[in-house]
C-alpha cells in the first residue's frame, strides 16, 4: 500500500502541472528544487504511512499471540506464533458465529453496494441526460441528503421500520444501505461529461430503448464512476455500525463490526473474548483491503473526475 | 404479535385511566388487578435480550424442558454500550422484547420511564423473595413494599484482592481496616510499588466504597427523589482516597487499559478492592502473577465491623407491553434460581448468583489455582451477606457516572478534589432529573 501512496505522490505534480514536470527541457535549478521538495514530501508521506500502518501491524502481531502473552510481551513484536491456532479457535467459537457475521457483512456490503450503485447510476444518468421539470429540485434534494449524516437517520429509520414490523430483519440493514446520495451526485457529474448526447441519439436511431441504451452503452462509459460509487458504498456499509446496533437483536443477523463490538463490551466480564476480538478485527479488514486493491485503479480515476469538476 | 402488543398497551392505558374499573379483554392488567398474572393458554413464545455470553445454553435447557414456553435469546452489546438505549427505543416503538437483562443501577431509569412490568403481582415471584440474598431483593423492589421490577441474577460483593507473596516478603500485615490499609500503602510505596490503583472511571466501584460505609446516594419516598452524593459517608470515602492520591500512595492509570493490566502484571500494583467477578479480570490481565494472589475481606472503617460493598450485578426484568407476564416471570425465576441454570451461567460467564443457595454451588466451593488454591468464593459468600440492603440507585445513573467521572479525572491530575467532583455531580444530577421532569428534592 505504501508503494501506491508514493506512486501517487510522484504522479500528482505531473498531472497538476503538466507543463513543468513533463517538459524535458526544464532548467537544472527547478529540477533540484523539485528534488528537494519531493524528498520532503516523501518524508512526510513516509511518516504518515508508518503512522497509519503501525496499528495494523500491532493488530497483526497481537493476533498471533496466545492470550497469556498478549499483555505481557512487546506489543510490536512477535512472541510464539499462534495466528493459525487463534484463527481456528475463533472459527470454532460458538459454532462459528464469527463466520456467519463475516458472511452477513459481505452480503450487506456487497449486495447493498451493488444495488446502491445501480440505483445511483441510473438516477445520476437520468438527472444528467434527460430534461424534465423539477430536475434541479430533485438533484438539490438528493444533494441535501449528502449533508445528513447516516447516524442522525438511524433512530427515525428504526421507528419507521418498527411501524412496518421490519426491525431485526435482513431488510432493516439492507434497505437503508442501498441509498447513496453521494453516488447520485458523482454519477450525474460523470455522466454529464463522459456520455456524449450524440451516442445516446445514435442508439435511439438504431432502435434501442432508453433502458437498453443505459445498460449497454452508457453504463460502460460510466464505469469508473460506478466503481467509485460501489467502493464508497461498500466501505460505508461495511463500517456502518450504528444502524445494525439500533436495528438488530438476533445474533445471526449481525454484521461483523457489530458482533465484534458486542464482544468487546463484554471483556470486563469475559476476558477470554479478548483474543477473539483482536483476530476478528484483523480478519474483518481483509475483505476491505482486497476490494480496495482490486478496484483502486478505477477508483482513482473516478474520484479525480468527480473532484475536478 | 406486534398488533396484539399494541392492543394490549392500549388496553393497559385504558385500565390505568379508568383506575379501578375492571378491564375487559387483554392478557395483562395493572398491579391492582388480582389475576394480572395468569397463565396464557396454548404455546407461548418469549423474546429475551441479554448480553451474557453463553446464556443461550441455559435457555436451550429451559426450552427443552418447557415445550409450551419457548424462549428466543436476542443479544447485543452490554447495557450501557447500547442495549439500554435500544430498549428505550423499542419501548417507544412498542416492540420491546418480553424480557431483558438490566443491571441494578439502570433499573430505576427504566422504572421512571415506565418501561417495566411489576412482576410482584405473580405469586411465584413474591414467594421467591426468601431464596435471594436479602439486599439483592432490595435492588429490584426499588424501595417499594410489594412491587418487584426484576429477578436478581448476580451480584458483585467486594473484597480485597492482594499479592500475598509481596505483602509477606515485605512483612506487611494484611490490612483489616482502611486506616491499616493506608499504613500498608506507605510501606508498599517505600518498597517501590503502589498498594492499588484508583480508578477515575469506575464510579460504581466508588459507590461500592460509599455503600460499604453505609452511605446513600439516592432515596425515593414514593413521591420524590432525594439525591445525596455528598453525605458524610461519601465525604469520608472521598477524603480518604484524596489523601492517598495526594500523598502519591496509589497509582492513577486509566482502568481496563493495557497499561492498567500491565501495572498489575508487572507487580507494580499490589492490591485491588474489587467485586467477585474481578477474580477473573486479574487472572486474565495479569497472567504472570498466577498463584501469588489471595483474597481477604474488605478493609473496614471501624475495626471489628463486618461490612461489604457491592460493585455490579444485574437482574432480568419484564418489559411493559408483554402479553405473557406469567410465563415471562416464571422463566426469569427459573433462569436465576435453578441449580442447573446457575451452574451453566457461572461456568460460561462467571455469573455469581444472587440466591442464597446459589452461593454454595459446587463450582464455588473449589480452590482457585490462580489464588494459590485458596477457596476465594468463601470470602465473597460472607461478603454477600454483609452488604447494606438499603442502597438505592438513581434514575439517571449514566449521567451521574459520566459527570462524577469527569470530576475524578480532573481530581487525579490535581484539579479539584474527589469531593468537589461529587458536589458537582450532585448538582448536575438534580438538574438532569429536573430536565426529565422527575420529581426531585433540591
């Protein structure tokens, strides 16, 4: 991950100031200066990378220790290597409830992110490409939705879902997760500039319906933005802790974040849970890292487009 | 199910409004209703929310023995970490579970918000009174004569955990009074350690000290509350610990952190005034010190007395709106009084029973290796009977704990005193109660 950061670092000035950095005939003085500032920037980046990676390192090291050694040995270096033993114990604990939680999280975040992306993509595309009365009003209302933190909505949502008798169900977490105001915003901006009107005209002339046009032509052009939206939403749902906390009571529906939190609050009473919380936390970030690494290429270009416009 | 609950709620309200007129229909009624607690016909499903690990095993046992009363366990984080707030939300939305785990210090809050059924109307519950350690029963009657708002589950009588090896090696006698404890603290400090760590965040531990000194923080005469965080007993306890802090005789690292564990594990801190469940906390937090600890009765304020404080403990309460008061209270009683259930809970979650019989469970008769084979639970069984039955919790403990804890944190850094924190906490507690329209004196 550090290579990514540095890679970005060296690329950034080039794309921001194309005339200077990409000009091979730049003077020796400015080259020296840029080397100096580059080293400085690298140093700061390096320090911050370290700062962000040390907790993960600690988590990894702690996960590899037995319960006894956890508190008695150096936190940043290994004692006896028990990682796989610990993972095995965690998976076996209470008939593998942890795996169930992981599966739930993958379902909430994966499926939720996918549906959210499709809805946001269609919505943004419609707002960008169709002219209809109230378009700006709708867009502004959606934009307003970006400003309302999800946490503030959790309690009203709970009361609403209570009326519909849907609390403590899969839908209680899933339905609120498939809405992404920010996704609508991003896809609208992106669709406006990456999907040419002429192309839509062309497909209309060829006899394709609007929906078919969207799914066969436009969606491909919007791919970078859609991947960004998916990634954002995936991470947001995965980390959304407050909604499950309020909505769910049955252990078999918990996402992994909430399950680990519940364990963590019991540490005073049941200290045996401590290693499980640690290993669980380590394992629970793996899907995030995998998703991020797989999709970051798209993500960067999509984010860049959104932010520059 | 939900509709029925809501309907029952409406019936209940109507009953209350008519005050005395007989209610028609509906499975539940008011405390005045003689047959408010009658069995439902047919199979009954109950929901029970608890965060106690392993409680599913006890419930599974119940379900296998009671095919007509099936209990479904729901879980979540411990009370103050979210489950209490959830309970309040669910009560508001009318979909609270039938039963819930509630710690003693949170019960008055639920009572004030009218979230609890009075299970005292069930004769089985009223009859069970004598099976419980008397003061735990006081924790669930909330100072009333006949009302019962939960079945006591566990308790946390306090005693003194100490490093017997270090005390012996340095020729320090085990303190039996708080004055001796301070003398011992000086000797321990001279030997390079601290006698204990003063926790800035465990206000319920501090309350346990006040409890032991026969102090009262709250009282409720039925009409209004009295808040008294600054009584003589509170002042005595606060001044005592303030002295220890001022003279650098106790460490003040934040409790329940790695730093705190390490202070015990490395032998820097030599004793802990804690509850019975603390036995497990030391064993897991300070594994290198295995075999070197012992447990002695808590130091007393006056030589020769036998008084103990309490830290923690919880009950199983029945929430307003349940359709099955009889079945719910029957289950709650079984869960917290039967040998098989208490044994399971003790094994899976170190639950220390609140019944007198439970104190002599076989698993509580054995010597504990971590404590050099000492039968430590004998000490706690004695302590359990020495707790003052009159201590009452207030209806806004979360707020009181938070405010006093803020003051304690300031006090250990030299900004104000512990007693200042209690004085401020007294004021903010009264303000908070007034803000919630809870009748309070002052």
